[in-house]
């Protein structure tokens, strides 16, 4: 079958290990289902995999891609939840210590078909296109859990989204606005600040700028470059919810004094459960809010999408279609 896969690793030139070609058709274990992929979205995880981060060399060649929407074996339109759990695990899938996501131990979604446990299939409503639905299982689900499960935010609260432009950040802005939150956003890029206003931010600021108000929560995916600003933006008792460290994991100053003196909360968040994915889909169906797609490309042109992500040219998601 047609597939887009990692053949080797390179930290300096990750795209050198990307192959657009053919792979064997997958086998379907008992309790698993085969999905005909209609759309699959690109994540930074896929680019990191080509650098050898989170993917073992003995697992190569590995079909990339965590997210997909398509048809199950009965012709139903479905969205694929990306977390693969230990078969004996019950409860919140994100807390399973043996969990993985597609394209780590199991072949990913950038292919004609993908095989996943049957419980990973969530019905897709007709109101969402396949391209829109394919953006949800990683970036948008991460944003949903950050805001509403880990952050516990509700209508009327004020939230700061750091680094407008990335897939998670744009999802945070759109979901927060749809839920009735006051949304502030930052970016180093003037054009991205303008786009953030267009998709729902109430106010935008340059990265690191002094804000006119203290916020109830900060949604943090950048890490070192924005950490001090995030902590200083919070009201006493506020929370910072962090799901990524794209600028690096190490801090020169963790602002510990400010954290304990102002009784701030630091909350980790990773992806989301299948129940949260179903709730996210229902929220989009009910509110009319829609994922932001930067570009759709035929899966045969996957290399162009990877290159755009590597160069930081995106505002929203890249979706590969079949």
C-alpha cells in the first residue's frame, strides 16, 4: 500500500530520512479495526521522529502520522484516537505507563490504511469534513484537555495563549473563544498576531510584553523562552498548564519564589482520552467552531508539508488527503 514513512534518522537533515513509497498491507489482530484513511494531519511529533526522538531505530521503517479520519470496515465515518494502550489498562488512557501513540510502536496514519484497536474509533459527525476531523486527535485534543480538564476553565475566565500560530495554540484560541473565555495571545510575528485576532483572540501582544490584566490561566507549549512571562502574567492562585517545551526543557530561572508566594499552580497535560476526544467532537458539532487548516496537500506531496513545518511557515494544521 502507499505510505509515507521514516527510513532513517538525521538530526541535521530530518527530511533526508523521509520516504514516499510503498509498504506492506497491515495485518489486523483480533479486537483491532482497519481504517481507510481519507485525511491525516501533520504534527511536530512526526518531524521529531525523523530526528530519532521518541522512535527506536529497530522500529524502522515506520509509517509516520498520529492523526486520521476515514472509513471503518463497515463504511462508517470515524476519527482515530491516537493513543495505543496496554490491553489490560482501564481508565484515562493518558495515564497508562505503557501507552504509546501511533508511529512509535505501531505503524502510523500516513498511508492508505491504518490498523488500531476498535475502541480507538470515534464516530465522525457529518458536520466535520475529513480534513477538519483529522486535525483533532493530537493538537486539538491536547488543547481541549489543557483548557477544560487540567485547566478547569469556564466561561468568563481569562486565559493567555503563548505563541499563537502552532497547531495547539490556534486550537486553544478557537476553543477558548467558543467556550466564552476572554482570550489573550502572544506572538513574535506581527502577521501571526493579526491572524490570532481573526480566529478569536480578544487582544494580542508581542512575546514578553506587559499585559494590561492578570490572567486566570496560561496555556504554555513553548517552555524556556516564555516561562518567566507566563508566571508573571498570572493572578494570585492562577494556573499555568504546560503540554510542551518547543524552545527547550531547561530553565535558567523557574520563578519558584513567585510560584510559592502567589500560590500558583503548575499543571502538566498530555494529549487526551478517547472520552475527551468524543466531547471535543461534540463541542465542535454543537458550536460550529472549526479547526484551522493551514493547507491541504495530497499525501503524495507529504514532503512539502514536512518542509513547511520545519521552516515554521504554518498558521494552523497541515492535512494530507487521499
